[in-house]
């Protein structure tokens, strides 16, 4: 083999290896970003679960005694237990649903390592560096990877819908309780005895 031909073959192989290295490093970078995103999602979900626990404890310590006493005086002992337990259950379910919805978000999609290696091997050597230095905003060559041109669909978030339903249910419960308390006659008050008389 003539020396010029062997030099061209070595150069071509070096360019192919360089393209394979770049495709592999791009894949590793995308995978590490995906792993970091998953770790952040789990950390946020753990924080939301912790917030659910904190709210449960805070509700127990601060509001449960007052709510229990008020309901006991107005409606009775068993209704007081039911109202307090129901409020605590609603808070626990709300934060658990928020944490679960955070974990179910879809991860970012990107080309596989096999696809990137296939494109790097099939790409013509030397063409990429020459063209990008001459024109930075060019159309990709036929053998190069081209991302999808379809508009990305935004993820369907039902968070605001859930929050609206919780708010509507809370307001409906408040309105029902208010209407019921207004419908009951007020207890007759005894006149205060006069100490001076």
C-alpha cells in the first residue's frame, strides 16, 4: 500500500474514532442529565412527603384540639372525632397525591447510543469540521443526526385541576356547614343576674 493511501486510511479511521468518541460522550452527558433530573424529582418528592408529615403533626398539635372542642360543643363527641380525623386524612392524601404526581413526570427523550454510533460511523469524515467552520448555521448533511422537527407536546399537568377541585370541595363543605349552623335555632340565653339589685 502506498504511503499516501495508508496515511489517508489512518486519517479516515482517526476521524471515525473521533466521531464515535463524540457520539459516546454526548450520550453519556444526556444520560447523566437524565439521572440528575430523576434524582432531583425524587428529592422534591421526598420533601413533599416530609411536608405531608409536618402538616399532619402541625395540624394535630395546633388545630386538632381546637377543632375537636368546637365540634364537640356544637354537634357532639363522635362528630368531633369524625371531623378531626377527616381533616387530617384530607391533608395526608393531598400531599401524598402531590408527591406521587411529581414522581410520574415523563423523562426527557433523546436518541439512543446505538443510533448515535450508527450516525457517527455512517457520516463522511472531514465533512463536518469543514462545513461548520465555514457556515455555522447550515442544514445537516444526509448522514448526520437530525432532531425531530415536530413541535414538542407540553406535558399534560393536572396539578391546577386537582388544586381547583380541592378548593371547590373545601368551599362547598364550608358553605354546607355554614348553612346548617344558620338553620339551627340559637340556644336561648339566660339573663345575667344583677349583683347590685
